[in-house]
């Protein structure tokens, strides 16, 4: 299959492009600059230089693909409008193709809000999402409702992503290495559902490959939503301590008061301090997906090696 990936030079998107190549698919990546795209060193990718805000820069390339994974995220005051523009452009491009196409939308577990001690699966309500993503449940619903005819749609909700060089976990490694200790927003007692980047990429590929399977087609459109979580929900302070030790430091963690963090990073400060437990009841039975890496803390030393290699 020929798969278009938005946010292709980002943390999740670049990992997916590498996985698509390993799985024998052709990746088409949307990036803002040729230099940034080529710096990734991913072989076999057809790069489209454009901006997710401007469909004219990518619509034709997307329409020529068998599927699209929308993995771009631009946080800021216009994030909801930009995301809506991209969704409309991608759905329109795939419908114009006239043959079977797949659109996969990337959401995240922040939409389920604080869960308490009962793990939230794909059926959990999304009426109290984190403020930073308050707009996203409506986008999830609209993507799922867009299915019909030659178009299959799905939503993937990753946990907090680790592995490789980026993400919040990578920031903990960097802070431990460069500053002596990782920094956690809040008191670190809240829990994060998580998933390795390679396992997340595997889930995307399974959705793309199985979208027209009997098991997938038996799901009502609104149920074609999948959590990507590894089954762990470690406390953030414990995660940061493990990152420090893996980086050769003494396990010291710095704590950043939420009020101070909010003045710098806005509502994301509350999002990263939510206490969440998440699970999946669909990704295994429908997609045959089982995460290879199941716990950041247990695997922190190996994951530090991944981070140090710089991909």
C-alpha cells in the first residue's frame, strides 16, 4: 500500500514511516522543509513539502494514496481549526480516489480525562477531556462518521509515547543527561498510560492492512476506535527516576509546581498531571495487536540506548 503520513518529520510520524518501509509499504511523508525531511535519513520515502494548514500543498499527493495516517499536531490557539482543515482535506482527497481507501486519525488518551483507579477502555466517556484537547472528541466522532462507501475510517488513541529520541520520556533522558535531573510537572504521583513508538506504528499498520477484513467490518463505524497502550500506568515520578538512573544519574527528580508550569506551557500543564489508567478491549481481538514493550521502567536502560542513538 501507498500510505500518506502527516506530521511525517515528527516523533510519531517518522517512526511510522520507518515501520511502513519495514512492512513493505510505500510511505509518502508531509514535511515543512526538505532539509528537515532529509535529515531523518529514512530510505524509500516520497516527501511532500508543505504545511498541514494549507491543503493545496498536499491534497493531490494524498489523493494518490491508498490510505492516510493523520499524525500531525500543532498546539496553539488555532490547533482545533488547523486539525479540522486537515481532516476535511484528507477525507475529501480519499473520497475523490474512487476506490477503497483508509483514513486513520490520531487522537490520544488525554480525551478520556482523569480516570480514577478503573482503567478506561475505548467505551469510556469523553465528556471531561483535558482542556488542551477539549475540541478533539468532536473530531474523533466526525472522522468515524465520515466512513461509508469506499472509505473506511478509524481513530487511534496512543498513550504517552516512548522509545527513540523524542517525546516526554526522551525529554527526561535529555534533562538527566544535560541538567543532572529530569523535571516533572506536579508532584509526580499521577499515572501515565504509555506505549512504545514501534508498537504504536505496528498498530497503525494493522489498522491499515485490516480495515477491510471481516472482523473490522463487523464493528459499527463509531466503534472503530483503538487505544494504543502497553498495559502499564506507572507514576510519573517513578518514570522520571528510572530515566535518571538509566542515564547514569542518581535518580534525583525535580518537581515543577503546576501553577508555574501553566504560566509557561498553558493547559498542557494540567494534561500531563492527570491521573490516568487506560486499557484496550479492541486492539487485540480485532487487530491481533500485542505490544512488544510493556513497561518503560523495566526497560529504561535499553530505552536510554535507543534515545542515545538519536533516532
